[in-house]
């Protein structure tokens, strides 16, 4: 993105260039900025409706403004206060609008000549092709990774786990035939260790399946995640997902699913629960993901969070700008609550 806006600005000698792309929630985000106001503009999000960029995306036609500061469609106060002549050009490839490229001068600066407009439009066509190529390459890489992980998970399940299970059955049979009490105890202990290894491998397989989000909405992904967890562990698990929250957090669906997956993994390893509930809903500050279980619980004052996976949850939540909290009492279950700001 930085190269695109840098080349666009240098091409016509403009003082600022930005690249805006649609977000998953229907707004627009400045993904690239170079020159005047670059630091302030980069990363800003603004509504599609009623904006010049939104009009460009809707019509697929360039917009030239003699004075951006006088146009009511420029919603950002910092832009209206500082920019003058501006050109907004769609980034389109095969009839699909990817975003909008803007070049501009400061308020009172020179107007953009017609030749500059033509140059930027030509450059935008080439940039759109490059961006689409990068997107497709990224998608191919993502699919390759997903396929590789699914293959590893299948091989672990069909190969290693089945082999370990067979060994465990043989050892269990040997323990029943053993006449020596100490030998029988050792064999039974070995069987218990194999069961533990099998449980760990199944947990690893559970974490190797990010493909759960492929071609699915966040609410469907969470429903499937919880259903798979219930089938795998025998815990009665339900998912309660507010469609509005799922839509609001669609752009961070991968992180939300991984947070739920880590919390459910903790339930599987530590809780000894009979029931579990995964909830996703909205509150004033943003989205909330909760995972509740009726397991054995623990005393947070005497148990380290590392044993319950809290550091990993906290770190992932903080990367989203939120926080993760665990509340628990011995014999009264555990609640993991992750807040995700808008």
C-alpha cells in the first residue's frame, strides 16, 4: 500500500496521496498514506455513505475537486481544514471496484492539471491489477496452509492416535493377565499415560483446524466449533450468538474463533465439566465473548493463570485492543470473558 501511494504522489507531484479500501463492516479505511497528513490519515476509518470516496466506489467514476475543504462530503475535519485541490480515482479490475486512490494538494495549492488526472487514472488501473494479484496470491497461500494443516490433523488422527490406541488396548489386556501386582500397576500406569498422550494429540488436532472459518460467517463458525467440541469431549455444549455481534466482529472473525477455541481447550483439559456455553453478544463498548462451564472450578488466588491458559487469552485479546478475564470458584465452574472494542 505504501508503494502505491508513494508512486502516485510522485507521479504528479502532489503533496498527499491516500488509498482507501472497504472494511468488512461497510465502512472505509485509509490503508495507505504518503506525504502531507500521512501520519494522521493512515488507519482512519470513515463512513462510505455521503463521502466522496463512497461515491467513487458506487459509480466507478473519478471525482475532481477544486477545493476539498469546501465539499461537505469530506467528513474528516483534519482533511477539510488542510486540503484543497484533490482527485479521487477508483481502483477497478475486471469490473470490480477494490478501493479509491486520492492525490491532493494543500488548501490554496495548485490545481491538478488534466494531464495529471489522466496519469493517475492510468496508474490506478495498473495498481488495481497489482493489488488484485497480491490478494489472490495471499488467498492461494492461505488455502495451501489450510490444506496442509488439515492433512496433518487427518494423519495424526488416522495414524498416530489409532496406533497409540491399539498399543494401549494391548497393554490393558496384558495388565489383566499379569499375576504380579507391581507389574500390573506399572502396565495400568502406562495405559493412563497413553490416554493422556492421546488426549493431548486430539487437542493439537483441534487447534490445527483453522479451516472452520472457510466460506462461513462468524456465527456459523462458532456454532460448528462448539458442536465439534461437544462431540469430541462428551460435554453438553451450546452456542448463543447474537447475529448483530457476529456482523460487528466479522472483520476479526479468525481471532474470535481462536479465542473461543483456546477457552474451550481449557475446559477440555481442566474443567471436568458436564455442560459448557459459548456466548457472543454486544454491549456498549463493543463485543463480548464468554465461555462458561459448570466444572470443578479453581481459586484464582491460589492457582496461577498459566495453568488455565489465561496468558494466551490475554495476549490475543490485547492484540485486538480488548482484555480477557477469568472468574472461577472451586466447585462452581469457570467463566472466561473477553471484551473486544469496536
